[in-house]
C-alpha cells in the first residue's frame, strides 16, 4: 500500500466516527532545541544556566538519561524524528543548504501526515531544514500551518560567507509557503515562535480539535541571539541567555496548555537535534560528561536531554535510564493517538509509551550511529562499538578508522574512555555481526543534496 492509499483509507475509515474519536485523542507537542547538549540544562547538571521551566517539566514527568538524536547534525536528525526512520532510509543524510535542491520526498510519511486522518490540527513553528523548495515545505508534508525559517540561521550573509553564498539569498522568514520577511531580527525569533505556538494551541483548543505542535527552535544554534529581556541576564553569558529564553518559551507553552484547559490531555516532549557545537567554543554548549559534540558519533554528538510530561499518565518525578531515540517519537505519537503504523514502511523506533508510564522496563538499547551515509558505530545493550570516528566536525585529525574496533561499556563508562575490545572479543564479534546484518538488510533512499 502506498502512502496516499494508506492516508485515504485511514481518512475514510475514521470519517464516520471522527467527532467522538477526536474528543478522546490526546494532543501531542514536540519541542526540539537546536545544538543543545546533554549538559546544558539545570536538571542535567549545568552549574550556572537557569532552566526552571524545563526543570519543573522534568519533576512533573520523566527525565531520560539514555536518549538519542538519530544523527549528529540538523537535517538528518529532523528527518529521523518526523519519519521514525534512520536518515539513510529517507536519503536525508547530510545538512541541506540554501543552494540544495533536495528535501523530504513524498513517499515519506511524517508524524503530522499520519495524524491528519484522525482529525488532528497540525503546526510546525520554527526551523524546518528538510528542504526549502515548495514541494518540501511543511505545508506539503502534513502541517496545516508553518511559521519559521526553512534552514539554519547561519546560512545567509553576513554569517555565512564565501562563493557558495555570494550572491546567496538573505535568510527567509516564512508563513506557510510565503516569504514574509528577509533577514528577520533574530533576537525576536524565540518570542515570535512562542506567540505562534500559543496561538495555535488556543485555536485548536477552541475548535475542540486534537492537535500536534512541532516546535523546532532556531537556537541555541550559532549565531546566538536573545531578546532584550534575556540579553546579559545569564551567568553563562550569551549562550545562557539564549537557553534561558528557550526555557521561558517552554514555560509559556505549558502555561498555554493550562490556560486552555488541555494540560491533562497533552503529551509534551522536549529534546534536541544534536550535541553542542564545540568548535564554537564559548558560543557552543556542553555535552556534560559525554565525549565530543555536534558532528561526531561519540556520545556527545547524539545523546540528548529528553523530558516527557503528561499529567495523570506519566508518573511524576521519574528519572529513567531506559534507552530511547527520536525515532521512537513517531510510533509513540501514533500509539498515543490510537493509530496503527502505516503498513509497508521500515521503522527504526518503537512506542515509548509503556516506558514513559513505567509499565515496562529493561528495553535493550540498539542504535546505529551514522555520519552522512557512513555507519561509524553501533550500540547494543550496554556496549558501543566504533569502527570509525571523527573529532571534532571532521576537522583534524579527520576521520579515523578503528581496526581493530573500539569497544566501550556505556553504563560503566559513559565518557567512552576505556577501550575494552581486547578484553571482550566475543562482544566485538557480535556487534560486527550486527553491523553486517544491518548493512545487508537496509534499503537506502535516494540521497538528497
Ligand atoms: Mg542542530
């Protein structure tokens, strides 16, 4: 069954019962920071940044310590979150630029598209980065509304320079499919996204429609901007101002849910697309005790904060070491909405619901770490095997092949310091076998550039 047939079937099947069904559907909110590291929130141990709203969200719900983005850079990470699939399957393995002509293909089903037939109102507010040409925009992939910038905030002059950007387009701010401003005041982006998001929540609640809000923030990706209210306020400097403003925004979103009386009917999740951009030094974030950051398949590049809150459904005050990834959010959202996964599509995640509710525990970690199209590491259970790595950002010393591979026990050694390959040749063999099997059975998508 192709995607269109699936959506039509779902839509037809639910049409008769839709008012009653819609009333029982939970709202789903995904808040997605850009380049925020594992160590960048108060509740993850940052010593000087103040993130009271996120810290409270953690106390009112669950905070994960072993949750991953599916890639160490923006575009593939977003593709994986919205489709529930490894980026290699959708071909969105590399960061897209203003001169790229690739993007998300029509045969991919996003969370928004999968929820539409069940009567969901859907909005994307923020940084899209899955293609800026019309056929790739959020409004063509399941979202009723879009407001934001279609790619990273450094992809236009004066932040990006060189022949690729000259004459290069100015940074577009879009509403749906129209460019409404160019080079917008970036200091106002977080407040403007917040206003759009809270207006969407209000509209959907008034219409008594279940809703899906996907809010990929532009920050703390460099260049950093905070609005006047937050500038110069954080002990952590400008990076802290920016993160503290995102924290404020999360507080506003949670407040809007309460104000519109849908707080108890809404699953809210917060995470980040990839680790901190360490080569930006003080303007980049922190991966805490994890090794490396953005662009790297060491843990700091992909392990992220993850908070989930759903009053009455997710037990409050839980810290969970269960494994999870952004690829789980597609099946998690669909299961929460009572919908089956679209048939005939290979998914890489599973429903996290039972783990969020603490009905189940002990899920075995399984994650393939890719850099672009290259598989560099695998995690299975507590073990992580590297066959290649880079640090940082493919800068010196560049990509290093590891033959023999490196083996780390992530529960004992989350910082990946002590190679145990020589001590556990059986584990090395097993994980090399897993890589071989994965490569043999995977069907890559057409590469988008
Ligand atoms: Mg990013």
